[in-house]
DNA sequence: CGCCTAATCTTGTCGTTGGAAAGAGGCAGA
DNA sequence: TCTGCCTCTTTCCAACGACAAGATTAGGCG
C-alpha cells in the first residue's frame, strides 16, 4: 500500500475524527442512514478501525448524543445569559433557556432526534445520562428562580411543564406537524408566544 | 417443496399480515431493529414477497405510521367522549383528548416514535399526511370549543400550545427524561396536572 | 370445461452493512 | 535494542434491502 506521504498507519485522533464525521453524517443522512462504515470512510480509515474506539454502532451514537446534550446545555445557558437585562431577570432567563433549546434543536435536527430517542434505541451510558441530567437541572433551576417560594411539588410539575412545552413545540415543528407553510419569522413569533404563555403559567401557578 | 397442507402458494392477505407482523416487530425491536425480512418471516412468506405490496421498507413504515395516526385520532376521540359529563364540557373534551393522546403513545411507544419522526426518515405519503392532519384538526377543534370568541390567531397559537405540551410531556416521559423512579400513579398525576395547567392557560388567554 | 394472462410468491443473486478474527505496523518502556 | 501492547488493515461471515427470473395459481374469457 502507498501510504508513506498520505496517511500514517496510526491515525492518532481517530476517536475525535469519528465523532466529527459521524455527526456530519447523521445530519446528512438521518438516523436510519447512519452507517459505521461511512464514518470510517470519511475519517480515512478502514471499516474495522472504529471497533477499537467504539464497541458498536450504538456506542458511537451514544457518544454523539451525550455531546449533543452538553452542547444543548451550553446553548441554553448562553442564550439565557444574553437576555440578562430584561425587566424580570428570572423570567427572562427561563424564556431565554427555552429559546436556546429551540435554537439548538433547529440547528441540529437529526442529532436532536437521536437525543430524543435514546431509550427506544437502547443506548445507555453514564456520560449520556449525566449530560441529559444537566439539561434537566437547567430547567429546574430556571423555574426555581421564577417561583422560589412555591412548594417542591409545584416546582417539579412546573419544570415538567416547561420542559414539555419547549420540547414538544420544537419537536412538532421540526417534524412538519406545526406551521406547514409559515415563514421562519412567523414561526419564531409563534414559538415566542408559546414561551410567554408558558412563563405566565409558571408565574401564576407558583404564586 | 411440501406446501400442500401447510401453506398455500398465495397468501391472500399478505399486505394485512405484513402490517400486523410489522407493527409487532416494531414494538419489539424498535425502529433501528426493524427489518423487512423478519416481517416476511413472521408472515410465513419468503423474503422477497413483501416487494409486491410495499415498494420499499420505508413504504411499509409509512403505512404503519399512517395507521398509527388513525388509531391515535380514534383514541383521542374515544377518551374525550368518555368524560362527556364534566362540569365544563369543552374543557373536559380538551383534557380528555390529551389523556387519549398520552395513553396511545404510552401503549405504542415505538410506533409513536416512528410517527414523530417521519420527516427525518423521509417518508411521505398522502395517506400519512391525511391521517396526521386529522389529529391536528382534533386539537384545533377542541381549542375552538373552549375559546370560541377568540381571534383566529389566538386559537392557532393555543392549538400549538396544547399540541406541544401534550406531545412534549409524553415524549419526554417515554424517553425516561421525566419522572425517573416515580410510580405509574404519580406520573399520571403529573400528567393530569400538566393538562389542567394547559387548559387553564388556554381559557385565560382566550378570554 | 379449458386455457391464458396477470397477479402473487419463491429462489437466486448483488452490493452493502455490522461485527469478529487474524495479522501487520508502530510506539514506548525495559 | 528488544519486546509487548495499542492501533489499524485485511479477510471473513451472516444478515440486510433490492432486483431479476422463474414457479404457481386465481379468475376472466372463450
């Protein structure tokens, strides 16, 4: 094999390269079109090379999902920080986190779908669970800040409510089940309308 | 081949048999574990027999999804009719439809996930679109009955809100992202709590 | 009643997949 | 330097979706 100039025998960064090519492939072909061999091909290695870094294709998908949750948490925090100067800081953060959540999902639809189906696809690693937990605790903290004096049960149910509304809206939207022929601007308005209705419900129920 | 007593050469009901075995297989193995050949095996025919009835594996999945939406609409209507005797009939129906939606999803998690990802999986048939439309119009009609005097825009946004809340809650629940170690009874209470908060928001926003 | 056309199903094949096994290449510590 | 381990390649296997060609039968037409 002619390899001397082009490719060293040892890749060196193969795990990272597979994560990168895998993520791109996932967005291009969707979950059902995702193949381990194509990931390897794009990373410039043989089809069996990934086996050392990922025990199975589900292992690689779990890694992609876990990193997705990390990014999602970061996107939520970043957007919440951005709207710091609102009149009601706590409510502003709650809505901001929702905007960040939706923006991440819209920007990475296939990855988001993968993240939303790990149970059904039987992928379950500690890193994945921890990353998903972080997102949940962000929701809980934002709700806590809005209704600090409410009971724990109310807070938990409002956190459910917030997570469900935001997740459900962007899921249905990406699925084409909401806003068929609306422009992007009108859809954003509907999303914000949902977020404000959601925030108002949290405030009213908690107080 | 010895076939005289056991299996006639022509199945006769193969399309229906494939839909039935396919649905069972989907719930057993999940979307990624779904194979056309296993469907054929369970229906007692050769691996190439399905080709005549379904052009591709995506065609069969689309059929399963379309029938799922039909069943979902029926479950929503049935549950809404069941709670007919509530104090506020319109609100009762709205909540009842939400309960029916969640019950169907909980009873058919893999099918529900398939239905919630048709865009990403590139399946798109007229029957599927029509069946999904029926579910959406049920949401819209229930909201309409609760706030008949609101503007069309408010009604549309409240329909979004209702669909998103219900869909998001049951999706996160089936995904294990809500109510990790709660009993089934406590989860149902949280679901109902979400539905009542949702209904109250619709009423307040519309009036 | 008998044929005969078209629909249905089987068998066989191709290219691709995920995974396992065996061996080659290269790095790092003794 | 040498040796052992980590990484990657090559080779192989069973299973997959899809296609092609042949077998079988139902049902209409004579």
